[in-house]
């Protein structure tokens, strides 16, 4: 077994363990500055999981391992093997995609939002209605005479 193959297998074990721990509520994921990227910070290293479209429009999911300084030291991403013009998904693709969706669900508190919505529906809670603006709050509602001579209907810039 090559060293690269061993590292790839260890990253796959890491992905499986992260997915299991996420599903069991043992770990939580945080939002990052990038919309489709989520972070789990361990005690001495961290991981990110992200999903994006590549140049060909294919969806790519990447699990990155970061050291204590935040440097990516290894990664595992969805990939395909091409054999005789046929594309075969790599065995870890489903795990990475499931991990991404689980991390996203946790980071965005999706389960909590769904539960809240179900409670509101059950109660019959109406949507809050926006309050109409008062003339003093709406600069476009001001009387043109208050602008004096040469008033215009154009907004003041």
C-alpha cells in the first residue's frame, strides 16, 4: 500500500467518523465566511467541508484537514474514475456529500427551524404584517411644497 493510498483511507475514516458524530449530535459545525463551507474545530486541528461547482458545472464536495495554524494539510474530494468512456463515482463520494449536508443542517440549525415552523403551523400563528411607514419616515412621501422653489419629483442624491 502506498503512503498516498494510506492517507486517503485515513481521510475516508475521518469523514465517516465525522458523519456519524454529526448525526449523533456529538459535534457541531460552524458557519464560515464562505456560504457553502462549514467548519468543525477540534482541540488541535480542524476540518472544513464545502460544496461548489467546478468549471465543467459538476458538483464537487471537499473535506479539508487543517492544522493548528489553519493550513490545509490534506483533503479528500468527490471524484470519478473514467474507464472506457464510462464515469464511475469513487466510493467515498456519497459519504462526503452526506457529511456536507449534515454539516450544513447543523450549522444553519435547520432542524430547529423546521420544528419551530411546525409548532407555528399547529398553533395557527399568523405571519406578522409589516407596519406602514408614516409620512415622516418616508422621504418620498414628503409634500413637494416643502422643498421650496424648483422642487422635483426626483429623489435627492
